[in-house]
C-alpha cells in the first residue's frame, strides 16, 4: 500500500470503532467521504458566480465548517451528530449559493444538490429520521423558487456558456452521487434478502418458504388418508449425543448400534 493510499484510508476510517459491524463501518466511511466532498466542492462556487464577493465568503465558510466537523468526528466518534451537522449545513448553504449564482436558472443551480440532504439522511439516519430532512428539502426548493426573481435581478443570470457549465456540473455530480448511494443500498438489500432466504430454507422446506415469501400467512396441507408411524431405534439417541455432527450426517463411519433393535409403533 502506497503512502497516499495509507493516508486516504486513515482519513476515511477516523470514525471507525471496534464495536462497529460491517454495515455501520461502511456507512461511516461514506459519511466521511461526503464530508471531504463538502470541503472541496465549494471551491467552484466563485467561478460559477463570476467572482462575486459573497461567493468567496460562502465557499470558505462551508469548507472551514466541513474541516471542523470532520475534526470533531475524529475526536468524539459521534457519527449522528456529525451527520446532522453536515446535512444542516447543506440545507442552508445550497439555497444561498443558488441565490448568489442568479437563481434557479442562473450559473449555480442547486436543486439537485439540495436533494442530497434527504438522500444522505436516509442512508445514515434511517427512513424514519430522514422524513424531516425531506420536508426541509421541499421547503428549501420552494424558497429558492420564491427568491428566484429577486436573485436574478440582483445577481444576474450570467453568460450563457457559464450557465451551461454550471448546469452540467451541478446535475452530473450530485446525480452521480445519488446513483452510487442507490447502488450501495440495493446491493445491501439483495445481500440481506439472500441471507434471509438461506436461513429460512435451512429451517423449513423450500416450498413452504416460497409460499411464505408470496404472502401466505396460514399454510396447511390436507391429506384425507394418512398413516403416521412413530419409531425408535434402540441406542440411537445416546449415539447421537456422543457423535460429531459430521458422522451423523453420513460423512464418517457408520454408527455401531446394538445388534438388537426394538421397533415400537403407535
């Protein structure tokens, strides 16, 4: 492993704990990567906003905040606090950056970036806790729409080529991130389903497991003419208690049972 790779891995694992399972560890590393993205992503804002002084202020503020947030995470390990701080900053920063860029149709369209807030909240905090952040996303989009006329009149739309560049960057990058998050979530879901199916088939017949998966709650079979036989082989139970499972499954030597066998029926 090269030195740069070691440094990168060390940064991504700043929130890892020895008690984390694989899923939590991966979500933490995705969260750290998102924090690193918010350090470098604002750098392009002054370019898109045509060098407006407020754009420099906003870019520096978010970058410094992100560095501070990552530092606190590495010291405290409080991942939930880190996530809430990160998505709160995104909820506030994206509309402000969009206004400085001339509104929704200006050079810094942030509607797609704003959606990363509820998407990342879903991944890190869970479905229930992500609902308020989706509501915040809706409110921020409506606020940007209401402020659009004022933003356009105050800051201007910017030249055509710069708007094309802004729209390309601010659609391609966040949607690529959303795609990666969705792909990760779907892979995790498929793995969990495969594991559940494996455990289910080990416990009950495959035909019954398939019927349960298709929504049947009460499964019963009717056999009008049935004979039930209860049988016991003398000495078999003690033999199973002192014999390894591999031998009981037929992979070892055959069991040595007493020559006399008793068959009892009811």
